[in-house]
């Protein structure tokens, strides 16, 4: 039977079934190509729904990145940069040994295998309940402490670690951090969290890999001291005062301390997405338990 006059015939598929015409939205190829357009059959086929789907998928992707489920080990470091770090550590060792020879004090080399350096990052934004707190840790670092005698006058220390070598959300560190870090993390997204926090939109670890903490002045008496330090991060230096507890002397050294660091003080924009719906807070807490031997 022929089709009514004035209406195009349907094309038949090889099996004889009529092929359905595909509606074309304004963003589709039909709009660009100038072909005939059909009105969408219902609200599920319109462009606004597509945008809602894209927004939802974007939110899922962001949440996956901000809510990691397992620790992410540090990435590889180019051989040239590793050599430069070893050269810096050797220079520090020479400097501290010269201090001990000149002043008769003691030099302690900090041991990363028996020490911990942790950075606590807190969820923020308008919907903090969708995010999680995070723990970054430094499995490798270089550090030296010089103690001239019983008094703190003349004592000094240097500590250096790499942002691009940080570990993200080590389960042991999370378990020890308390209730604020106890929420379970979904699996498979830790790599995204690492990229967000250490990438170009936040700490820019590839461009500014080193964090250095250098003492300027130490006051007090064992076991409690007050230290004025200079923190170098993101290419900028800022002074901070923090308390220290030093025990284990004279043959070994155990140092504990913590301080608050504001990312914006170093020109770092705290990570945020979706117009600030999800974000991390400006303030982070750095704490350390360092062990050294002579």
C-alpha cells in the first residue's frame, strides 16, 4: 500500500521493518548539517536533560576523586631530582658535622623508617558531608638536628620532604587520627585524590616539589622547647613558631611537634570544585614524630 500523498515514505530495513527516524537536538550533527529537524518526542530527549546527566556524571567523577578508598603510594621521581636531593642531604651532613667539630655538640641524623610526618587535610565547602578528611604522609625525608649541649642556645635542625613523594590516606595513619578520619572510603579513587591535592589546581607538587623546615631559633629546656622555624613551600617562605618535645638524650633523639599551616599564606589556592560545593579547608595540621641517632 502506498503512503498518502505529500508524506515521505519510510525506508525499509533489509528485514522489511521500518527504520525509525532519530530525533536531532540543536547540538547534534543534524543541526550542524542543515538537515530536516524533528521535535523531541518527550522531555527525556531534550538538551536540558542531557545537561543534567552531564552535571550528575561530573559530580560523580569529582566525588570519586575526593573520596579515595586506599592509600596511594608516592609516584616515581626522576633520577636527576633524586640525585639532587641526595646531594643536598650530603651537604647538610657536612655542615652539621662541622658544627659539632667546632662547638663540641652532638649531631643526630633523622631516620625516616622510624619516624612519621603527617599532614591532615580537612573537608570543607557548602556540602562537607559529601567529602572526607585526608591524611598525607612523608615516607621519605632528610633531616638533621644539632644540639650544642644542655642548653637550647645554638641548637638547630633542618627537615626536607617532597610533596610529590607523599602517600595519600595510609590506613594506619587514618585509624590513628581519630573519629574525624574513621569514615570508610570508597574503593578505587585514591589516585584522583592525589591528583586533585597535589596537582596544578592545589599544591602544584610538580612545579614546587620540596617542603623545607629550617630552625631559626630554639628556646627552652629539655624536654620542652619553643622553636621559631622558617617553612618553605610553593616557592615562598614563612616564619612559624611551634612547641617541641625532645626526649631520649643523650644517645638518641625523639622529637614530637605540630603546627598549623595556612595554604593561602604560601600562595596556594585550597582545592575546590563545583563553585565551592566541595572543597578543602585553608588550614592544615602538620605533625611529626621524629627519631634520630648519632
